[in-house]
């Protein structure tokens, strides 16, 4: 799900050179303010910690290159800068993108990064995450949520890895040649081709993301992977029963393999008669920390990045209706993907404050804000084999 996926104008462009013609020429210094000069959303006891922390949202601003088509790109870039993020994972190719659409989406993201080098860094390896912190820039991780762009061609994993796509999934919400999504029942798992795809991802250092997989595919993927898998954006089924949320046994298995689970801000946190609030989000967060341990939980919001307005809500309702008609939506997509009482680009600071108020110390809070995902990506992207394992609780 994405607040950007409906802006498809840039997908008609198939190269960075072409896309550059629609990017406005704006001085990079306009967005180069240091992170600690950002306008704060409120004075909290998390303020100082957040300013210094490595902050990684592991699912936000999908099709990030589409920002280039927005008339208010200057305002949007300032909001991204002021969010306090050090890094973000952007979904490219959407929920059902073709090979050609996905290549164009990658080109659009690349062009945006090239136009604003004083603000963005493309993540080719783990060092780029650390460099973003040192240079006060924002690192962008290219990723897939769907497998439609792969079709049934394993060689495309190699091709997209060469284009710096560092996180991939076996499916979106429905069955693919590789495995089964969360809306097609729980009995079908990873296919023979999917087993080969996992082996190829492991060999190439591509993170295996099982966020949208059903129960069987999730279990198979965790067992088959020789590197730690991840759930970049999900919730806890024990807190609220939903096919996009993960059961405790899946969460424990992920942690035992060294993986990390990002808690999302989608409507699937609660019953569909009301909008989730920060209190609901923290129920999932606290449960994940209890089940997985402090080294295996992070954040992948998968929600509206910018402050949501009344006009946005109307557009979201139309987009959700289109997703339902296309068979892409999940149960509970009758509400906008955001949490009203943290309706700000700086929402992760509010989560940091909530963690501290729940009694977690600065060490745990910084791990959840981004250090856990940074650690697991380093293991996945650089390790040479090995089965991983639950990491030490020592900070």
C-alpha cells in the first residue's frame, strides 16, 4: 500500500535521462539543513535521542521517484528532510508492476537521487547506510513487495540485484510462481521455483522479505533461507487477528534465524470499525518486543508519509476502492493508512517517546528506530553463507 503508487505519470519514462526533463531545477542547498535543525513536532523526552539516532523506516514512500511529478516537490523534500529519517526502504514496481513498469520506477528513483545528491544516497551496500548518517543525508533502499516483475524468471533476480534492489518478496497478497500470499489460504507454501529463488537471493545478498507471505510460505521461507529473513512491515496476529499479521510462532522463528520484524501503521492493527491510534500501534510493538526480543524488532510504517489532509482522505478512499476492484486489497482496507494522533512526517519520534514512556531505555529505543534493521541488512548483504541466529541481547 502506498500514498505514491497512484501517481504514475513518471512510469511513461524509461530512463534517468528522460526523467530529468521533468525534474525541476532546484538548488540542493534548499534541502541541506542538518537533521538537528528540523522543526520539531513537540517537546518530548525523546527529542534529544531522536536527533542523534540512526532512524530507518523499512517501508515508506513507495515509488519515491514519482515525487518528481508533484508540483509541491520542494515542500515534500523539506518534509522528508525534517522527518529525522536517516534511511528508508522504498517499494518499486508496486503491487503488480510489470517488468517494464518496474524498470521505469527504478529509473525514476535513480534520477531523483542523482538530481539531489546533497540530500539522498542510493543504498548499494551497507556502508551507504552509515555514510548517510555521517553526511546528514537520507539513504534509499530499493525494494520489491511483489514478484510480478520477476514473472517466473530467476535470472531477473540477478538483473534487479545489478540495479541495486536489495530487498525482494516471493509474493504480494496472492499466489505466484514462487510462493503464496496471505490472501490465498494458509496451506500452500514455497514452490520448487521459489526454493531456487530463495537460494539465489541468499547467494546474491538480497534480503528475503516475507511480509506478505501466508503462514506456510512464511515458515518455508524462514527454514529454507541461509541468511536471516525479514518481515519489513507487518503486525502481530495475537494482538489482532488478520491475514497480514504474523503469529507468535512465525515471529519467534524469524528471531531465532536472526531476522527483524518491522511493525506497520496500517489499519490492520485493529477492528475495521475505527481508525488505529498510537496506543494500538504500541500494543503490537510491545508484543513484538516480548516475543522476538529487543534485537529483532523495528519499524516499517507502510502508511502515509506526509501529513494527511481532508483532500488526501478523499483520494485515499478512491485508491482503496480501486485496489478492492483489482483484487489487491486486504480485509480492513476501508480506512486510510495512517494513525491520526501521530499525523506528521516525524511520526517515528512519537514512537520513540512512546517506547520511553513504556519503560524501555534508550538502548532498546535506538535499536527499534533503526539499528536492528541496519544490523540484519549488514549480515544479509555481506555475510558469506551461514544460517544466522538470534543475536545477543548485549547492546
